[in-house]
C-alpha cells in the first residue's frame, strides 16, 4: 500500500465520518424538535430547536470535510491547480460555516457579548 493509497483512504474516512455526523445530528435535531413541540406546542420554538441542533452538527461536518479535502488534495497530488481548487473549497466552506454560525447564534460574532465565567 502506497502513501497515496493511505492518504485517499484517510480522506474517505473523514468523508464517511462527516456523513455519520450529519446523519446523527439530523436524528438528534428531529427528536429534540418533536420533544420540544410536545412539551410546549409551540411551532416556532420547535423549529428553532431543530435549526440549532442540526446547524451545530452541520458546522462540525463542514469542518471534517475541510480536513478530508486537505488530506485528499494536498497529500495525494499537490499540484498548483489542486492547491488552488482546495483554497477555493476551503474559502466556500469557511463562508458557509460563518453563515451557519451567525444563523444559529442570531448575531455576528463581533456583536456577541462576552459572558463572564
């Protein structure tokens, strides 16, 4: 087994992990939303619970997919074109992560209050 084969296998393992995280986050989010709705009968509260729980899982999955791209692209075939494509993918996923976090928290990161410990 060559280094490229191992790097591809590791990249695939990261991708499978991200898929598992998404699936588990979705199930947890649905269960949480249904539980919240049953307790409160408030559709908006249940929808917020669904979005926050699934959004958190989605953020984690995006980070794992960035790691998969790093391993798959740079370790296997580090050409200038592949590194450029990787940079574009990371840029898009970073913007997606920022947007999701802002949506979940309801405010921009620089507008959040610092909570004293």
